[in-house]
């Protein structure tokens, strides 16, 4: 069951990273700026976040297995359309469709695994459930680089089809067949508040980069309106008997802190997935494949550390493990704030490896801390956790793209991705490298805030306290 869930999750997360090495090619093909082409990633991540609130409703109404299969099927249809896109706008629209299809795969799969594990084994099981998070950054850029070396960017999306067929076939046979219960009420008003609210906030933030400041009309309209809609959504959820998102879970300290810290870590991961391949291709003049291979150390470090992080977390508790991992991750990331056009590649290799080790040590205890709740709360908990995490990565990608484009525009007026192939002057490359270093300061800030938050987590073991079988969090609901 874990293997099937992992395969489906890897596909959806793979598609959020496989495009990273193709952004320069897409910018050249469609002749668009960084802030435009980043929507190929941001639109997908935003769609993933928007559909997650429906995951619990879909699992309850249609059964977890059927909802999981339908979600993955729509994801595959979106992948085919992305490969057939004829413009930047059409590609972004199809990426949104692809994200709407794949958004429920991860939370439904995690809920199924968490129910089977129980709180006493949550750390070890989340090591499996969290594997896509480090497999995606490993496999995504490398697979994208290999494809771009031999085929056009369209095959980055077509490659999902055979993998998806395998995942659907295995899931139809292995996932437990859960009967659909009485169809729960769907908070349509809440859905109509949160979906456009998140979208308007992200669009408003991205408009800052296109217009060069917060004074443009698009930002002045979309950003406040989005915040008002989100405030209305929160007020409605807190007073609803059957909320779309169980925001009252935030009353549990460990859950609240773990969600925020995980969102900040996810923000750092996806900000790097935007910055690092562009740095290697634009500043270091590397091919997409070599750029992808140069990104392996951080994912390899995460892969090495993650299996041990779950066991350590089950014994020592999440606070010390997560805080230690975040400190290490921040130290590795800080190296990139001073990056130049001639920085030694060995230094970048070690910095990425350190960053990956820290991520592997931090991610699992954060996820385990969030899910140490009564089993009946897990569908709500996984849904809310994933939407907070996806929202963090979406905002971070838009924000970092804004910072990068503004610094590039200030130092190299009129610079566009389509012009990167002719940039060879070392002085100009140094200015461009400095722009990337400036954007990395935001990345470090994400991790510093996450470290401060991790210190607020419980120091207890996974069983609630040593020798106790009572999970942390809300009071258990009696069975039957």
C-alpha cells in the first residue's frame, strides 16, 4: 500500500520539479520574462493547493480509493494537454488543470497510510510518505534534463502517461476498497471564498514583479480583495458545524507549529527549485542536463538522512530533531547568498549536500508532529496540512521570482530569459549572479523563521510521553 501511495505522490510532486530545468527553454520558446514563465510552476502549485480542501469530501462521498483513482486520471489528462500547449498562456492554463487533477493524490494517500500506522509508528511511516518530497527533486530535474537533451520540452509532460498507467493499474488492485458513506455536506460558499482568495493574493504578489512595485492597479485591486476573501473564509469556517477545512485543529499547538514550519520549509525547497537551475543555466552557461545533475547533492543528502530521521523522531521527539535539521539546512542555504559567476563548484556541491541533510532531518519530524492526533481527525489534519504546505510553496515561488526579476531589471535593464544564450561577458554575468544571491536571502529567512517555530514543538516522543500510548493533540474519539 505504501509503495502504491508513494508512486502516485511521486508523480504529482515530480511534475512540480521536472519543469524547473525547462524554465529557461520555455522562456526562450515563448519569449517571456521570469515572472511570466514562473507561472508554469506557480499555477500548478496553486491548483494543487486549491483542490486539496475537496479531498476529505471526495473521500467520504465516493470512497478514498475511487477519489484517488479519479484524481490521478485527471492529472494524466492535464499532462497530455500540457504537452500539446501552443503558447505560454495555454501551457499555464493546462498546468492549472493538471494541478487540479493531482491535488488530492497526496492528502488522501497520506490519510490512508496514517490510519494504518497509528501514532506510535508515525515517524517511520511518514519517512515513507515523505519520500516523494526528496525523490521529486532528485528525479525531476534529472529526468527533465535527460528529456531536454534528446527531445523537446513537450515530452516532459508526455512522460507522465506511462507512469500514470502503471500507478492506476497497481492502485486499482492494491488500495483498500472503502465504501462510500453518506455524502457529507459541501461548504460551497467556503470553497468560493478560499479558491479565488488564494488565487488573487498570488496574482497580486506576482504583479509586483511585473510592474516593479506595489503601486500598480493589478496589485492594489487583487491583493486586498484576496485578503478580504480569505478573512471571510476563516470567519465562516470557525463558525461552521461542518467546515470545509477544520481550522480548529490549529488549537493544537504541535499541529499549528508543524504546519507553519512545514510551509516555510516547502517555501525554501521550491524557491531553490526556481533559482538554482536558472543560476546554472544562465550564469554558469550549463546545459539543462548538467544543471540537473549539479542539483543532485541536496536531494541525495535528503535521501540519506530521511530514513534515520523517522526513527530518531519516534524516540527523541520532534523538537530537537526538527530544530537541528533546520539549522543545518539554513547554514547550507546561506552559502548561496554570496554566489558569483565563478564560485567554486565544489563549494556549491558541499552547500547543497549540507542543505539536503538538514532537510531530511527536519521534514519528517515536522510531518510526524502534525499527524500525532486521534485517527478520526487524520483526514481533516492531512487535508489542512497539505493546503498550508502547498500555499507556502506557491507564495514563495511567486515572491522569489519577483525579487529575482526586480534585481535583474535593476542591474541588467530589459533582461529576459530569451536573451540568456548570448550572455557571455563576465562583468554582466557577475551582476546576474549577484541578483540570484540577493533572492537567496529570502530563502534563508524562510528557514530562520522555521527554526524559531520548531523550538515551540513538544519535546515528547511519538507516544505523547515516554511509556504512554496516548497521542498528543485533541482528545481521542471513542471507537464505534
